[in-house]
């Protein structure tokens, strides 16, 4: 830290802190809070136990020290600013599924523009606001993929409380909020944390389709539909049935939460969902090229894993709908798609749909398939047909 920086940090920062709070709405920020940059000691133990039990998703920062020590992301930090941006939870005039025109659903966190871009925009505006008033400030912003745990920062900064469904619930916006944070060398005063208001309620735990919420605030990611829909490999049959028609993510534990009742936020235009994108027809997804996928879905968060997981999930949805009109395209995928997990999933869907056409497709594929896993899934699908 240079001499001018040391001098600058002797200022009384309460005035700037209040200016930031007052300016937050004009910067597109719905709630803002402040906390110290002290390490998250209690969180470290939680994360270590989480890892020991095999509950991690594989998407998080692998270095636990970086997740709990802000000083590893910014030298000599003094405080952290946490922000929340509210997003919609209801789709106006949603298109309906119909026989031969069944639809999937993308979770609310991926409606509208990619929230990573939205939050980076908000944090960039906040950085500019602070820098204009405190040129000596050092600022390090993070969104989702950053080292720190967004929810832990938000909880300590008074944004909301960490709920039993592992979401942060704000009194004003419910849990329908995106979270981001900014580490700084400015010693802002910490806000008071909000007391847990879940009480004895366990509705979210009871409603979890796969039992992934193994306890209050404890998530086994390997069983969470939201994470499973984002994987790229094979999906176990148990989870195929539970996925239903979900193409990306799962909102069940938030939808059932009493604290979210009646909450729907539409004041950020860039987060307005396109009904045809977030509840799309399933069959057209199966033949979509990479170019078409990028053009249609490249600006939403669900696109980050590419088209393969969404196409696989669309096949699962068609199987769960038992859509006989999908048999020809599923047969084509089973015969000629180069991706073994797609062929295997198509076999499962054909077994669920049933009928002579599906049976014939499975029998022909059984004679030609060389991949052991796929061949096993074809045999299981044939067995399901004959049972």
C-alpha cells in the first residue's frame, strides 16, 4: 500500500458507504450489504465436512482456503460489499405442452440474459461509482464462479439468511435473487446479519424430488437435479424419472418456500424471459446444430455447458411424457448419433414410450451397437418393453 493510499484510508468512510447505499437502486442493485474481510472460519469446517461426505458438485472453487480467506483474492482487504439483484419467478402466458408438442422447462435462474453478465455489469457500475469518489480504493469483484462463497458473504453482510434449501432468503425479495460481491481495501462498517426465519419449516426438504437436501442447509450435489441436469455424462435411471421435463436446473425447493409466496420481480428488462426459450418444444432441440444453439440460447446462463446436456435432458423428458411422435427422431439418434450418452438415453426413452415402432428400433440397434454401456441400456430398454 503506497503513502497516498495509507493517507486516503484515514478518511471517515461512513459518508461514502451511505452514498453507495443510496445509489444502489440507480446502479441496478436491489439490495446491498457490507461485512468485514475476516476469514470465514466456521464455513471452512462446513466445506471440509461437505467434501468428506462427497457432497460437492465439482463446479466450485477446488481450493477451500481461497473460498474462506478473502486475502487470497485481494491483498490486505478491509471489507466486502455484497449485492443482490432480483429476478422473475413467473412466466406470463406460458406456452403449454400438448400431445406431439411437449415442452421442457429451464429454471428461473437462467431466464433472460445470463446473470453472470448482468451482475458483472452491476458490479462494474459500482466499481466506477466508488473509484470516482475514492481513487485510492482497490476493488475485486466476483460473480458465482469467483473464489468466495456468495451465500456466506451475503449472509454475513445482512442481505438475507441462509435457508434450509441452501438459498439466501431476503425479507424484501425472497430467494429469487442473484448474488455477487466485491472485496475492497476500504474499511466499511459491517451490517448486522439477519436472523434465520425458517423456524421449524421443512417444506423444501420434504419437497426435494431426490432427497438431495439431506438436512437443513446441507445439499448432496450428486443427487440434486439442478446439478445433474448440468452434467455431461450418463444419468442414472432413478434420476431420469425424477428429472421430469427439466432441461436445466430445478426450482422445486424455492417454489414451495412460503417466504417466496407471491414474489415475482420484473423490473430488470434484461432478465425478462422469452417463453419459447425457457419452455421450448422438445423435439426441435434434438436436431439443433451448434450454430443454432448458440444463436438461440447463447445469451442465457443455461448455455454454459453447451447443447449436449440439454439435448440429453430433452430426450429424458420425451421418455417421461411417453411421446410416441418422438420415436422416429429418437430412433435416428439411437442409430447414428456419435455421442454414446445420447444413444443410451434415446434407448431408455424408447423403452419408456413403448409400442411396436420403438421395439423395432431397439432390436435393430441392439444388433448394431458396439459401445458396452449403450448396449446394456438397449437391453434394459428391451426388457422394459417385454415386462
